[in-house]
């Protein structure tokens, strides 16, 4: 079996060497070249093109985002972003993900060598393996999708029916739970930007490190008619609002009377992830049951498969993104194998199913 050929592009010689050493501890990976900036990288790529690029953002002569756009326009290649964890970096990383990067590895300003060798070594290896399996053409097609103008949005609280109105009981019963990982940032943009201002309340787990989810939610909020927020403890789940689980914490759905809210909690890794899709889905199965729609989308691994099965067993309707539109057909495949998926559909049809969730639920 051919090894995954990787190029590491980073202006730090220490980072380049450490990343090379970490990746080559896995016999399936070979680092064929390193480069201190994108211009040097492009010269080396004339000789041998990598299967995966591990890319920094802030570099001399050409920044990583410009390089990423150039690569995706000329010869789409899986890219793993390895970025310093700062507020500015978080925004830059969101731009990189929007441009077609498959995933991000966050590195601190201090203690980078120890971090990469110890804390992030498994994540780095798994991210490269997932990137190598990614359908990058699918990513490029998604990122080049034109986005229409977004009409001024109401705050989600403003569209709730007043207390006591029948509409509140009706709409508060509808919950949409979405879980995704590799390729999910682009897939979520496709789904959420297609939704009208009034739709069922949505809770989302996207595998993403701490401090990046806020920038991700802000970007989606700027593109969508619905309100998109990074979830905070006790936030209400209401029509026209999507809550994104914060990186580094688990998010659970809870119910109080006719109202739903989320709990954001600390906790151990579940299926190697925090937030975990399984944690969210299992709470949705418990507190929403047949009044929920569960959706599992592109991603590597099996997080969410068992939780989606619990949702289906509780009476929820469940959807899996089909293989043709997945960047990585891992999570939906594992859920399907468990019998957790009622039906598989293309990414482009998911928003329509969310808009019809009330009809689907009430018609059962």
C-alpha cells in the first residue's frame, strides 16, 4: 500500500522538523518535503506533488490562506491547517476552512515542540489520514458555491410567539440535531445558509478545537438568515436559531416544560472528541425523542453513530449524508452499519428536510 506523501509548510524550522518526526512515527505516512514558505513549497511541488499539505497561516512572502486559494484553484489537494491559537488566528483559520482546508490543528505560542510531540501527535496523524481520504473536489465545489445576499435578520427571540400562544407549544417541540466532522464546516454552511428565517431550533456538534467555534459561529451568522451562535450554558433552543457546541466542551439538550435549552459542560473525551456528537445525540434521544430530527454528516470515525441509533430507537427520524456528497464518508457509514439511519440523502437536500421537520414529525 502506498504511503501518504506529506509536505510541511511552516516558517519555523523547529515546527517543520517536529511535525515531520511525529508524522513519520506512523508507517503509513511519508514526509516528502518541508518548506519555510509557500514560494519554496511551490518550487518543490514542481518535482513531486504531495497527497496532503500541513500548512501554517502566518508566513513570510505569502500567507497560508493565499497559498491555499492558489492550490485549490490550480490542483485541489487536501490541506491540514496547523495554526497558532489566537483570536486573529481563529478568524484566519475560519477563512482557511472556508477556502477548502480539511481540518485544523491548533498550536500554542509557547511550548510548541512539546505540544506537537505529546498533546497533538495523535490528532496530527489522524488529521493527515482523514485528509488523505477526503474528497477534495467535493470541498472545492462547496466553497465555490455562490452565496446570495442575506436579508436583515431578526434576533431569534423576536420571532417567538408570546407566552401562552399555541404556536410556542407547536414550534418548541421541534428539535434538529446535527453532528459532523471533517468537511463539516463547508457542509454546515451549505445547509444553514439555505434555511429561511423561521425554521426549527437546531443544535450542532462540529468537531473543532477550543476558541475556533466562536469565530466559526460568527462567520455562519454573517452568512445565514437564521441566528447562529456559539452555545453558552442554558441558551434556549428556539425557532430560527442554531447553537454550535463550543470547542473543548460537551453540549447536551435539556427540557424544562415546553422549552428546550442546552447545557454546556466539562467532561472527558468521548470517542476521542470533546464536544462529542454521541453526547449530544443521546441527550436529544432522552429529552426530545420522536420530536427530533437527527442528521449525521461528513466526518471521519464513528462519533455519533450510537447516539443516532438511540435517537432512532426513541422514535426520531434520522438522516445520513450520502457517500456521493461526503468529503469523508466515515461517520454516516458507521451510523448506517448500526441501523441508525432511516434514509441517506445528498447534502443539498438536507436543508429542505429541516424545513419540513414539523410535517415529518406530526405526520408519524
